[in-house]
């Protein structure tokens, strides 16, 4: 383990030296590549350096203890040495987690698709609530958000909303959100005050670059049509909406939010590439049973992953048995505790080789 950590630290120092070279700034693509590589190592290297400092302090304490004759000072040094040992043991466990193989898609930006499920208007309203929740979370991290496509209802919700998020390691933090989100609350449309249960499906897709997914133009059927709004009425007098069908997989992507046909086509292609990359990833994961078992619900859109109970102010993540009574804050974008708990749960599962489900 420590040999690998030494190599990582040497690589980190090498990347820092490259970033200090003024000539690197002239090559924007290379500069971004080096910056991302350095960032991916930074937390591990910082933890390893803290561990090495503790090891040095412990060695100093041992040396002083051997030559110390004063009983009070010996007791102090023994206590300090024991504290260092405990901290080092905890850090070793963290370092083992840091050395787990990284998901190569973790550093990707994402495309998030939210769709209303069972529950009619209430499901559509909750789809809008989830869109706002993720937008707030992204805003707090200074990620760039862009609406790609949406299908609004007449009462302010969404039948479907697709948006992209760009920033540092976006996919690594949101990949656990894929699945069925269940909401229990009294709908604003319910006169009798009964609690209804509705569902919304969330899909978090790593955004694919053109080099990640090669699409042959001959495999595409592109239809141009007029945009439509709630109820199907036309909202645009020009033919700007774009529907792309990927013939080999029968995947269909429609985009109509922009007034420009070219912009709609570009956005639709982004979504198509992301879906094709996700399909390939699921195929690979399906062939790697051990890897699939080590995941904490990342990708199965039919899996009910979470319940939002508004009367009790409670959120429950069913995959790891996490319950939080902070629903108001969570709906305002404070989902950090959930993200952290899911990440830790998957790491522990991979270390133990157990299936949390």
C-alpha cells in the first residue's frame, strides 16, 4: 500500500511542477488535463502526508520515551504515543479507501433526467421540486447548470425535465441519485387533505464527449417539427424542435426549448451520447457481477431508492437504511449528508465484498 502511495505522491509533485511551467498555459487542453489529474490525487496525497507526519511524531515520542526517566513525563509521552497510534490506524483505513479503483466516469459532467411517474399532477409537481433541489445543490458548489429540454404542466410541474451540470467531479457526487423517488404528502390539488403517494424517476448520466461515443450519421433519423407546450399547443411558429432516433438502439431524444433548430439538435445529440455511454456502462457492469454487487444503487432506474415523507419531515434512503428528519433543508439543496453516506456505504461494501442490498 505504501509503495503505491509513494508513487502517487511522486506523480502529484510532478504534476504540480508541470502546472508551474508558463508554457503549459499556452496549451489549454493539456493544462486542463494536468489540472484534472492533479485534482484527482490531491485528497489522497494530503491524507498520506498527514499520516507520514503522525508517523514521524510517533517515532519521536518513542525515542523520547526510551530515554525519559521522569514518571510524569513518561506517562504524558505514553498517552501521546497511544493517541498517535489510534489516529494512524484511522488514517490507514481511510487510505485503503482512497486506493480503491476509481470509477473512470467520476470526473465527468452529468446530464440529469427527471420524469414524473405515478401520481398525475402531484408527480409532476414533485419532479419540479427535485429539479429545484438539484439546482440548489449545484448552485452551492458553483457548478454550471443548463436546461436542455423540458415538458411543463399547466400547474407548474414537469412531465419531464432534462438538464446538464458542469463542474468538478459532478458525476461522482450525483450518480447515486438514479432510481425511483417516492413522495408522500398532501397535494395542493387535494381538497380533502388526504396524503397521496407519487413517484418520480431520476436518471443521472455521465456526459459523453464525442471521443467517448462514436455515432455514425447513417444510424440517425432526424425529424424537424414545431415546438409544443402544455396540452400540445404550438408555442413556436418555426420548425425548430428536433427529434433524433438512433436506429441501432431505437433510442429517441427530442429537444424543443431553443428557438434555434441547430441549438436543439446540438442539445439532443448531447443527451443521445450520454444515453449511449450509459447503456454501454450498464452492459459492462452486467458482465461484471462482483462490481455490480458492490454498487449502492447506481443506475437501476426501476429501483425505489428513497422516500420523502412531508407530514413527518422525514427522508429515508432505502438502500442503506438512512433516515433524516431534515426534509425542509434537503429540499433546499442540502443533500450533502445523503451523498456522503452513500459514498461511504459503497466504499465499505467494496472493501468487505458484501452486498448491502
